C-alpha cells in the first residue's frame, strides 16, 4: 500500500494497493522500492494516488478518502536520530519489540512538487520543514506519542534556529510481549549539538513524564524529560480541524487504534536546559511551529 495525504481544512488520507508481484524491492545500502509509477529510495520519491468518491464509498475496506495526489521529490536527510540498541540488528532478529522506530531524517530537505486535487505546490528546501522516519513491526504502542519540528525560533534572541530539530516518540513499548511503563525517546539537536533523552541508554538516568489529552477543538501534549546532563520541557497544541485520524490496518492484521490523531500544524514552546551543578541552566526558550504530531490510545 502507498499512503499519502494532506493536513488542513481539506485534509485527507489516500490509499493505493498493489499486489506483491507488482512490487520490486532493492535491498541493502542502496535500498529502493518500486511499483508501477510509485518509487522511493533514500534520495528521491515519486508517485500518484487517485481515489474517486464512488470507489471510496464502494470500498470501505480501502479505508481511504476520495481525492488525488501526485509528487516528485528529491530527498536530502540532514540530521538523524539513532534511537539506540532497540533498533539494532540483534533485537530486530529477535523481533523483540512490538514496534521499531528509526528517524534517519528528523531534519530533511525536500525539493520538487506535489499536486493535490489539481493544485500544484512547489516544494523548496528553504520553505519546507521536512521529516523522514521509518516504523516497522506489528502495531503502534498504546498510548502512542510523536512530536517533531525543525521550524524553530529562539524566544531569547528572536533568531531562527537554522541547525536545530527535535524529535519525540514512544508511549508504552512492548519488549518480548511485556509492556514497559510509559516511556519516550527523544533528541533535541540544538544548533549542532545533540541533547538526547533515551531510556534505553540507562547510564544517562533518563526520567520522563508526559500527559496528552483532547479538548473539543484541540489535542494537547506536555512532555518533561531529564538526564544527568540536560532537561527539556515541551508544550504543544494542534487544532483538530487541521488534523486527521489515522485509518489503516496494522501489520498484525488488527485495527486497535481507531482514534490516533495525526497532524503537521502544531505549535508550541520548548525549554531546553543543561545541568549546572545541582541545578539546570536554561540554554534556550524556543517557539516551535509546523510541529508534526500524533497521539492515540486504546
């Protein structure tokens, strides 16, 4: 399946299905996947998905809205978040986690175009705030939390942060079928320096508190994380009218998440600190826009 879509007032998610004998996969370092006119590798992507209103209504099993999108994009992944041993070859071979995550392009530049419902959008590195990651396994965790943005500005200086990005993900991971307590993995790449908050790196003594909830019109996230060397506090909000609810069947064949919000227009504030003696000293107070955001629980 190729899944694409858009946020905003005219949000939609569009699905196109292929038989396995129509799919070509190139494995290894030069990875690529192709089916008819859809293609993806590490440096480019192109494709088209069109679903008529009649077909969307006739085939609810497609779990697709009606609409059309085509695209041709160059991909330049600038900053990666390597989450640690949890996505290592050993744990992948064991299939130890219910869900695996790797963000090779938590800050990614795109260049090209997207045509959505007949309207053409020009994509340039200087005016898009791109992201690229990979999830694989059986299902999303519950709760599931994701937040990321590289459209960041310092509230202290008023300057745009051109070499910065944050990425937060997780919820309640399962290891060998056992659910852990509520945990998140995150990294704040701040002007060329990484501040990582990763429970799997136990020697950093990472501690996490988070709370997510819905109002009638918004989804709201509050995350606090600290280690022996740094602390981050994130407060993000996204308007429901700009978001969509993920509609798809998980790889395990189940559909447990039926209220998993997904958006890309979140806004908020990030406070980043470094440890100074017994206390934490503020590095920056940051305005975040175009925040990619997800929250769902079942």
